[in-house]
């Protein structure tokens, strides 16, 4: 879109912005009628927007993978702390500490000033109706924007500075900093840097047992997976800790919960009663500790 009356300025038409107002139905000319000054909305213009979005999304994914959220030591609920909000609320936190926004003026600070600010924001599209889009040609709107940004930066910095001074005067170290220092010490010593407990993986007992083949032949892998970790059904690793051979045979023949009877299915797959018995005996051996 062009600004002003500069004839040398490049004009790019998007959508129907090139159509002049007239009487009756007007068929807009094709974008090719404006060589070098127009482009097809689909796919040319939209494709560029999508490509920018894809680059931003990939960048966010790379940051997420390269710098995962740390899982540190649990917070100490009994620690003495100086309450402070998250950084993006610091300017509001500091604003509510001002004399005219707290104490006897709390209603003015919470409803009056903020009400005027949000009301002005809502009315901005109706008050600023000029066609100019360059910020330096919109002095009033631009001045209010820069004034608001400066106020937010100033209040945020003031709140954080006062918080650090208060922590120094009381001799306190932020509890999150203490946990980070503890994690750094453990990392230097080769110890765990978080309180997360990694689950111990249960190994398969007797992988070379012929019953492993029977397990696959009986189509058990469709629900419990070939590695016994479970797919649609639960994991069978360590199943021997809670079920003995007889209990497993009962489940095969009668089913349990959402698991249907598998006895006839196993017979249809070519297994004999002896094979089913051997399979149940092998599954009963699958225990977490040997």
C-alpha cells in the first residue's frame, strides 16, 4: 500500500485494494494487469506468510529440544521468602505500591487508573481514525505507546531492584537460587541434579525360551507388544510379581477387565493346552527382581 503522493513509491496490491469505487458491479482486473505491482494472494502472498510461520515454529522447537525445562530439587515450603510475582507482572506489582494506588487510594489505583487505561485502549480504534500507518506521522498515538512502554520498563526495573535490595538487607538467598546452586554442586560431583526418580526398567526373563515364540503366535503381541511393554494393553514385564501361573491361566481362559477370553484364540492360532500352560509358566517368571 502506498503512502502520500510519491509517484516513485512501489505500490503492492493485495486482495481488492486496487479496485476503485464505482457504480454498479465491477469485475476487478487480474493481478497480472499490474506487473511488478501486484501478486496473487494464493499462493504467492500467503505462502510467504506461511514460510515465516514455519521458520518461527522450527526455531521454537529447536529451543525447546536444546534447552528443556529443568526439573530441579523440590521447593522448600517452610523456607522464609519475600513474595514477588512473575516478571511479567512486576510492573503492576510496583504500580500498586505507589502512594496514589494503595492505602487510602486503593480503589483509585485498582479501578480508576486501570479503568481509564483499558477504556482508552478499547476506544483507540474509534479515536485514531487516520489513514496514516507510519508511526512517526501519528504523534499522539505513538507518544502514548512509547510512554506506556517506558512506564512498564521503569516499573519492572524498579520492582526487581527493590526486591534484590530487600533480599540483601535481610541476608536471604532466593530459594530457587539455593536449589540451582545445589544442583550445580551435585553436577560437579557427578550426583543427580534433580529429585526426579527414574523408573528402573524390568528386563525380560528367559528371552530365548520357546514360550516367547508361543507368545507371538498366540497374537498376544497385538495388545502387549513384542517387548512386553504393552501397546493397547498393559505391560507384562514384572507380571509375575502380582500373578502366579494359575492366575495367568485363569485370565487367559476367562479374561479380566477389558481383556477378553484368549483361550479359544490361542487354540485357533495353533497352540495346544500344553503350549498355553508353558506360556503361562513363562509369564509367571517375569518378575522385577530375580
